[in-house]
């Protein structure tokens, strides 16, 4: 016990001096965006009140990696669609409902609560959303390689549907 106390007493001033000399974060090297500073905006083409997106890195429509947060409001689902590349998704808050296939049957969707992971394989049809009556929106983080090149299973039907 005495040895530990001695070591702490001897090392603490050196540790504090080292911390005092630490440099500030260089935003060109380490960019930080705090939770409260993330701004969501309606995604072009979405029905009013259905959802919003926060673009954190890259662009869905340009070559290269992207990371976005998508906020889905209760009562809205995407229509069955596919993408040109795989997408990796994590549910950040709420419960997201997902399903595979070209047939739109939201009552068969599987709930994925916060912390859950979903991988969408390129050019496979799927749909997802938040059922009407859910208490809160869901926020998902989506990572992929652009451009996404979305294709609807049935382009004659709406891309977003109330459910």
C-alpha cells in the first residue's frame, strides 16, 4: 500500500504536467460533431413528415464512401427497392422494421431495436420503416459506397408509403 501511494505521489505531478502540454485537437485531423450539433433536413423526394437525413460524410449520389443518419417518423415505410452496392446499417435509437423481397407486406417486417445491425446486399429488394402507432421515430446510421443507384421493385407505385 505504501509503495502504491509513493508511486502515485511521485508520478502524479509528471502526469499532470504532460496533460498540460497536450496540444488542442486539429480539426483538419480530427473532426468532431457533437450529438446536439447534428442537423437533420428533409430528404429530397420524401413525403412531408416522413423522415429526415443528416449527411455526415460523403454523398449517396457520388462515387466513394458515405455515412448518413436517417430519421424515420412513425407511419412511413419505403417501398421495395434495391441499391447498386451493399449498405451497412446500425439502429441508433427507436425500433426499425425491416423486410426483404419485392412484395410490400409491412405487417411481416421484423423489428430491429436500438443497437441492432442490418446489412443489405446489393441489388436485392427490401423495404423498411416505422409502423403507425410507434411512440418514437427511429434513427439509423447508414454506411455504404456511392452512388447508391436506387431501383424500385415497381416504379409505378409510390417510393414511400404510409403504413
